[in-house]
């Protein structure tokens, strides 16, 4: 029983298949456990209630997070946006707020000043950062991006796979029905 020798091309294909299988396995694990991704990949230490909220943000199609001041809503939203962009390549995340500066603060203060410095893997994922008053976006190497839009009639043309609607209670003509927001 002699083994047939593989050509260089066949060896390379076998190696790439093994690598892609490992990537698929890890991606599916971290998609099911975003709190572990935050710990392992982003080097974040979250409290148990934050881990639960992050898990629910990924699992539910319409997630409504209502909390008191100082609980870390903006930080957890920033973590969720980053995780979405990394684990689902090609994600288009729009953060909408009535006042543009509030949306920009998520990108600038939370992602770039709190999460980014502590995570070398996140620094490797980000391709371009453009944050100013006219344009605020973070572009990832896998084709995903996070951009800021002002929640007005003029910003209706923006398309997104994930819409973060910050401070929805201030918008007119929005009457949320908590039972019909989304499915978990």
C-alpha cells in the first residue's frame, strides 16, 4: 500500500481547504457567541448583563435597548456594530441620530478611543477611518462599513443591513409597538 504523492498544487489546495474549514468553524462559533468574540478578539471585559444584551442584539431582528444614563448604551452599541462588521463581511451599518454629533461620538469616542487602542486584531481589520463633521465612517478590510447619518428626510437614501436608531423616542411619527419590533 503505497501512498500516491500529491503535487504542489494539490498540497496547496488541501492546506487552503483546511484553513477555510477552520475559519468557517470559528466564525460560526463566534456568531453564536458574540460575547466570547468581544472577549477573545476585541480584548474587552464585559459585565454579565452586557454579555446577555450583546447576545440578544445578535439574535433578535429588532432589538430595543432602553436604559438609564450611565449604563453604557453607546459603548455596547459600538461593540455590537464592530462585531457585526467583522463577523458578517459586507455589512452596511448606519447609525442614525437626530443630532449628527451624537452619532459621531459613537465612532470617535467609543470605537476609536476605547475599543481600537486595546485590540490589535481590530486595528488589523480596519482599512480606513474618516471622521469629521461632513463625513463619518469606518471602512473594514472585508467590505463592511459603519457610517453616520442624520435622522432626517434628506437621509432616506442610505441603505443598511443594520440600522442603529439612537434616541428613537425623540423622532416624530414613530410609535414603537414593542410586540411587533422584531422576532427573537
